[in-house]
């Protein structure tokens, strides 16, 4: 199949076939192989028509790689945030269980629970392993059993989040492994400050064009550099609360803070 042409069983029509590289499969809908009819039963015509289709597909691969390169590591930030939220919720739930402060009035839709059960505990090897673990956890009693149930729920939530991010962020296999690592250990990802050297340069040029005094421009750029360092060292996003925390950390007079 060096010429990428195939015929399906019982058909005379020729098809072009091309394997999808692993790093762009998520962008291509998870497909491992692309196949398209060339709408001809003549091999000579098929040989000519295949070139345009293969060129189209390879251009799509290149666009996907370009999109990923432009995106950089920004996809990691929402994953780290989700991981932190799940970890925090798990800690709180375990504390509530230990202190017997859980809300007994919480109810769940039976149909939703059944649908989730079928997805998690299907007949796949992974589904059977989950079912075996769930059976062991549910057999446990007392406080130990309740805490084990919380931990098991956390594991299932992380698995679901891993799949969701894999699809929504169009992650490559390597990126999916990184996502799994971050979900299980949020500290594995340290968000980078969006205040880059390039942006600082653009900011300085903008202030200078507006007629800012050199002394004041230098001071403003220095403040931006300090803020960027604070965000990096504390793994914080650039948002109102982070800036407020940075200002309070300066330990300056009220007038200076203002």
C-alpha cells in the first residue's frame, strides 16, 4: 500500500488511505486513519486523484501542529485549576465525613447515576478493573469505608476530567500524559507569568510614545517586572486577587500602595 490506494471488499471503487500521525489525532477527531473515496474504478485515475487529497490532509496536519505551537502551554492552566478544585473538594469532604458533618439531604438523579455507572463500569478492561475496585471499596464499613468511598470518587472524577480535557484541548498523546500528571499533582505545573519580556518591551515603548518621563517609565516597568516575579513564584494567574495580594505584599505606606 505504498501508493496509499485501497479497494474495499466487493467494490471496484478506489479509495485513498493515510495514517494520522499520533500528535495530531486529537485534532482529527481521534482518527488513526483517514480514508476517502476517489470515485473511480480506474487505477490510473485514482493514482492522479490521490495527490490532491493527500496534500489536503497533510496541510490539515500542519495547521494542527501550528495551532499547538501557537497555543504553547496555556492548556495546562485550566487543568491545574481543575486539579486544585478537586483536591480541595476532596479534603473538605473527608473532613466533613470525619466530623460527621455531611449533608444527608443531598439527592442525585437516579437516571444520571445509572448512566455514569454504565460508562465507568463497562465491559472494557479498564471498566472491569474499576468495578472490582468499587466492589472492594463498597464492602468496607465504618469511617474507613466512608473515606475510601471519597477517595474512589476522586479517582473517578480525575479520570473523567482527563478524558474531557483530552478532547476539549485536543491534546496529543504526550500532552495527555502531562495532563494526567498535573491532575494527580497540581504542583507539577507552575503557571508562567503572562508578563513576558516581549510584552514589557512593548509596554515601555508605548509609555515612551505617550511622552512619559524616563524616570516614571523605568519605575512602571520595574513594577511590572516585580509583579511578574510574584506571579511566577506563587504560581498565580494574572487576575484582580493576585494583583491585590502582590500590592499587600509590598508592605509600603498607604500612599505608596494607592
